[in-house]
């Protein structure tokens, strides 16, 4: 990836095999979602919970059908798809 190629990127992998970058959601492995060089969220491979970040200029808006648990993580229950979220401007970001 060149430094000027920002946008939506995914990083996945397993702890013993390293990581790989992709412009599509990889089918397996730990998943990190990046937009414009900033991490937007992470999904684990054990129970498919999704945690999101809110301190960048953009954030993930997750579909309303998913609920949050006590830790603030979304209960996805399966591998994330592009239809499950969108990247939006974070109007509440503190500067």
C-alpha cells in the first residue's frame, strides 16, 4: 500500500501467521477496519464481537439490528460484511 492510497482498508491475521492488508473483508482471522489511515474498529474471531473507536475524524456507524454489550462492543455473531456498517464523519469528535 502506498501512503497516498487512503480509504477503506482491512487488516487481518492470526497471532502466529502475521497480518495481511486488503481492500475487501478477508474471510477469516482477526479483523481491523481502517479508514483514511485511522483504525475504525476491530472484530475478534472467538465470538465475532465488534469494538469501534470514536476519537478520529470519521467513525463506523453500525446497523441498528446489532446490540451493544456491557463493554460497549457490538454483538455481530458472525463475520462482518460491508452491508453491516458505514463510515461517516464524526461530528462529535473533540479537537
